[in-house]
């Protein structure tokens, strides 16, 4: 199942043919318009040559100190035809073999080639537009004559338009088709792989859920940072805070026993889904006591955040000591909140 779809093979053959066509058509064109040239001037850039009104443009460039344009001065015109033939052969090999990995490789290489080619084209325009002859007949301080990479730019009394020509559009569509095939095939390959490993993935997910629910531990509540799930207020006094851990390992934090009971009454979490109830130790706020370990003491003198006024303690001695400072009573869990 490492082969690409047949319709993709057909598209890749078309890509190969298109790249061969670019050897015989202009890839880019730069059009110049000015009052003295009402019909305009055009420079056509082919894979291996320059064409169009080259001599007239060279004559104009002489006045502003720009180098004259000659294909022999550019190594790109020597190697570009071979590069296009190379990619045409690669696309043809991909279509014949139908190998997914070859498709991935040729797509990445071709996109890199397109990016490098555009950067090189910009560099070529920059050098010709900025490196001017100091003895030129026309000199405008601070003026550069770099044509636009794409679009329109005004250069003195000339308007310069730079756009892809037939070959450029072919290269663009080859890149577009190649990228589309890449991602469609990549997506299909992932589905095939997932389909083969559905059982394994399901087992892993179940194992992860199981481990999460089993290993979830209570988290110390941080004042000024954690938020109460029920009243949505930031927890300010952790000595009265509590939390619930669900069987799925999710932790719900509360600033007061009152909020915990309110949350449970709303049935937002069924009691059958609760793994454990935990309460902050009044005397040691960094410790959380399980419901079975906690001893509750209720006093109206506590003034807890949401008036639950109930605190949890780890032992009887701690409750005895708190009774010396606060009036109240020791209560059991079912009576909390009554």
C-alpha cells in the first residue's frame, strides 16, 4: 500500500510534460511603459535566454548607469534548462513507480528549487538596480532602479510591471499539484496506518486513561492562583478549601466546603464518578486529607470565604486545641453544610 493513486500518477505525468514545455516558453516578463514608448517595452526571461526588447532596454539602461543584460553573464541560463529537465524526469519516475516516498522527496526538492529561484531572481534585480555606473549621464541621488519582484513599481518616468509568463504559471501549477498530491497522499497514508493499528491505539488509550485515573493524586491548593469551580472566585484562604478527584483523574477545586456541596447538588459530577473527596488540613494547608481521614469542626467564628465555616483536621488533638480558641462543634461528613 505504498503506491500513490492512479489519478495522481496522471497528474505527475502532466507535471513532467509541463516542465518540458517551460523550456520553450518565457518564464517571466518585465514590461516597461512610458510616454515615449506608447506600445511599451518587454523583457522576456526564458530558461536559457533573454528575449523581447533587450537591445532597446540595454540602451536605456546605459543612460542611468545600469549594466547591460546579456544571457552569457548569468550562469542561471546555463543550468536552469538542465534543472527543469531533471525535475521533469523525477516527476515521470514518480508517476511510473508510484512510490509515495519518491513523491514526498520530489515535492520537497521542487518547492525548495522554486524558493531558491525566486530569491536568486530578487538578488539579480537588486544588483542590477543598485550597482550603477558613477559616470552615467542621468544620476538621481538616492535613486535605485530595481524592478519589482512581482507587481508594479515606478522608475523615473517608466512604469515597470513584473509578472510570471506562460512558463512561470506552468511552474506554479506544477508546484501546486505536487503539494496537493503530497498532502492528500500523506493524509491517506496516515489513515491506512491508523486503520492497521486501531486495536493497538485503543489499547494504549485505555491504558493511559486507566493509569491517569489510578495515579491522579490530590494537588495542594494555591491561594491567589487556583479558582473555585463552583463560585468561580479565586481562592484566597486555603485553610477552608477542598477538592474532588474524579475517576477519570480530573481535579475540581473549591474555596469552601459550602462550594463543594453546592457543586455536588447541581449534579455536574455524579457521585458514582467521584474517586475521592479531599480537604485541606487547617493546621497544615499544604496537606490534603482524604474524607476518611478528616475530622470536621464547624464554628461561626471561622468566617470562611463562602460561610461554610467548616475546617478539616487530621486528629482529635488538633480539634481539641482549636476548641480552645473557637466556639463550635465537631461534626461528621453527612452533617457538613447542614
